[in-house]
C-alpha cells in the first residue's frame, strides 16, 4: 500500500494558491484514475483506489500547512506503513514552473509542510517537488506562495497536472524515470520543425515554362477624314490637265 500526500491549505480561500499545487495534483489523480469519493479521515480528506498493482490512499491534510505532519503521522500509524511507503507532493520555489523533481529523503529546505512531516515521521519518505518559481526576493515569498496562479499560467499548470496524473501509476511503482517522461510528454511535447519543403521535380519530368508576356495591342488606326465635294472637283480637274 502507498500513501500519497498532497500538501496545501484547506478552504476555498486557498484553493487556487501556488502553495496548494499538491492538493491540485491529488484532485487530478483521483479524477483521472477513478478513485472513490473524498471523505473526512486522519485530520484531512482521503480518497482510495488503485494505481496499477498498488492499493493507494490519497491524503489532503486539513490541519493547514504548518501542521501537515499530524495528519500524515496518524494515517501512517493506522495503515501500518513505513515512511518509505509515503510519497509527498508539494510546491517548490527553487524549481521553475512546469518542472518536477523526485527524491528520497533529504532536508525540508524551509518548507513548513515538510518541516512538520519531518517532525512526525522523519525524513526517509519520497517526495515530488513541483516547481512554482521564485518571486525574486525572500521577503516576497510568503505573499507569493499564498497568491493564486496567474491567468497566463493556467494552461501550463493544466499540462503539468495532467502529466503528473499520467505518471501516477509509475509514481506508485517507484519508477521515477517513467514519471518524468510522462510529465515531459505533456509539458514539452514534440513539435514539428515547420512545413516540409516542396519536393524537387523528378528527372525527365516536363517543366512548365512561364507564359510569354503579352504585347500591347496595336492601337486602332485613326479613321480617314470624309471626302468633301470640293475635294472631288479638285481631283477631277487634276486628271484633265
């Protein structure tokens, strides 16, 4: 059995915050893979299902970010699993948006949700770091993580969440390389290099010649001036001279 934990803060106020990208990823996995309905348990919300051969419990702690470890620890004890069976999905300031990284163990790097989990179960759990980018200065971090994703980021975020969901079965199985490939296929799909050049004519094929330029039409002749009676008499006189 695997316990996959998404980190975030409960309530509509925080629903679209960058800090809640872990919740968002779990919602997409549950929806795409036919998990059961969310229900209150372990000081949070859980949804149960299967990813490949693994039975999986998805957990969204409702303790607020700083106390996430309470919920995770309670779920672990009830399910009788080890820290190595826990996978935590969380936002990561030090990765650009659209990037993910997987790791086992390590420090919490100042992330309050991870700090709380460390205190309750230690550090030997797996984690998926989901990039949200950095605001540029540490004084702006608190406001940045608690702000919503910008409108311009929504398409990229949707691709990222779909990629994580595509790789969920591999995530539960511990196949990190396949997870990364699934994300990359959504975030950076192969693109055509452009329209193909026209094929050259085959040997011996007739080559169309350009049409000759049209010559200007010959201007019409100026009509002769009508002959008058005096002209005719003058001409007759010339004949008898």
